[in-house]
C-alpha cells in the first residue's frame, strides 16, 4: 500500500476544520484506503481510537443502517463525551437520505466529518442547498503512472518501460496489481465494471435495457479519441439491427459520467473564445475498464496515450478542454491558476508527416503560454519554442 500524498496533502488542512469533507471517485479506485490512511494520520496526531468512528457501508456488519434515522441512532450511541469525534463514512450513498443525518451531526455535535461516494451526483442540488457552503470536495482517481512505479518499487528503466506498456493497456485500478496474469486482471476488471453498472447505474437510474447501455460503452471504448457523434453511433447500431434514439444514447452517457466511468470534455474555440456545442469528447477514467470492453478489437495505442495524458492533467489539478485553432484541433488546453498550457499527443513522431502535423497544430496561436508535444519517442524533437517530451519522462516528473 502506498501513501497517496497527492490527495492527503490537499485534505490534511481540513482534518480539524468544521467543514464536511466529501471524497468522490469511481468504485474501487482507492477511496477506502485513503480513509484508512487519514485514520492512521489522526492516530499519529494522538487522536484517541474511541473518538474515531469509521463505517464502510459495503460491509455487511453495517447492513442494519438503512436510512438517516438508523445512522443517527448508531452515531449518537457511540458518542460518550464532549470531546471532538472524527466520523468517516465510506460509500455513504447506500444510506437513504444520509445527508439529513450528516447535516444534523455537523449542526449539533463536536465532529469532523469525512464521506466518500462513487457517484458524481453525490452532491445533488438539494444536498448542496442543505449543506450550503459547509463542504469541500475532493475527486480521487485510480493510480497515476508515477504511483504505479512507487507501488511496485520499480527502479530499473527497462522495468519502468514494461510497467508503462502494461499501464497503457490495463490502467491503474489499485487492486488489479495483485493479479499477475492477463486472465486474472481481465476477470477482476470485469467484476469492477459489472459492479459499477449494477450498483451505480442500473439500480440508481432504474435502467431496464442493460444490453443497450453496455453496447454504448463498447462503442465508446472502441472509438476513443473521436469527437462524439450520436448519428454515427445510431448508424453503427442500425447495422446490428439495434434501434436507439439520440436521447437514449445521451442518457447512457450521462449515467456513465455520473458513475465516474468517463469524463466529458468540451471543445474551446481559441479564436472565438467560446465553447463549441456538440463538439465533446469522452475519456475513460481507467483504460483497463475500456480494454475489457474493447477485447478482440483493434488496440488504439495513440488514443490510449491521449487518454493517459488527459487523466494525468486532471490528476495534476488542471481544468482540461479540447482546443479548436481555426479548424485545427489541439488535443488539450490545460488551465490552472489562470495560466494555460497546450498539448499535442502522438504515439510516435517517427515520420515527417506526423511531426509536421503535431507541431503545426500550434501555428497562429497568438500567446506565449507553454506548448508541448508528448509521444513515446526518446529522441528530443523540440523545435521553434515547442517542447517535446517523452511520455514516461513526463509522467514521472516531480
């Protein structure tokens, strides 16, 4: 187990602040482990064990807590004095109207509250109104490549390259590294995907046509790196004699996004300084889950590399959009603290045409923000103020 310092460093300053800490992330990305690491740090700060109350609502031991009244009674029975208590609730969305109990604890008890959930709508508009400024959110992802290298304690360059090739195909879900065979990894990731579909999508949204939802996911996994078109998807389904409307397709995409299976990224018109409608792309939260949906189909190395760069930029705290430079696509515009960075991603720049296309994408951008081309090449192709970086070197930067 590695200490996920990137997240802990952001959460740590809130440990003793009277504000609810809400941690979201795709199922099995490591939220429970993060809570346990927070508990370890609380104990290191001399917090008494009896003042730390941790509940994992996926543990059958707590299956009797079905709604906010059950939760309220359980916690009130555990609090024995006026000292500060630390309440940590894992997968809290499994408790009906949990927010009512959380709000009551915050208002009436001397507590510091942490909650996790596997749905981006953990903070519905109603909940946001109820808590009104009394919470802070943190989004957790599967392992970054740098975390994989740390977890596996890799030092040798050759082993790092092998680990990257594995990461490119099978992603960074923490528990999948327990398995040493492709069959084991596939079985585990299928189980994760099925768990997400069943618990976070089908039950929550009362979906009846599960096969259709899975078909939509398979289509996206097989067409990564493409501007999304419902028309193209409907045409592909028509060939298979699967009737579907654009509304149903968008509903499926929304469900997948809410369950944090993927992220929707808008396209920003650099010259017009506006978001372009219906020019969205979708990136997978974890490539391993996409790989099990794309089995027996063409491996999309360039698209996978682009997906990794997107996830890494998000991990580093950037707001990310696709760029449109007078009709020329820029893979990513990454913004943080009102500063921009531009990124092009290619699997390799080994032919002149690809090199000209990737570096030429930045032509006529009238600002001095950094511009990068990321690829697997070890040779430095930097030119005209545009910086080329090897993907592994970039991922392992401090």
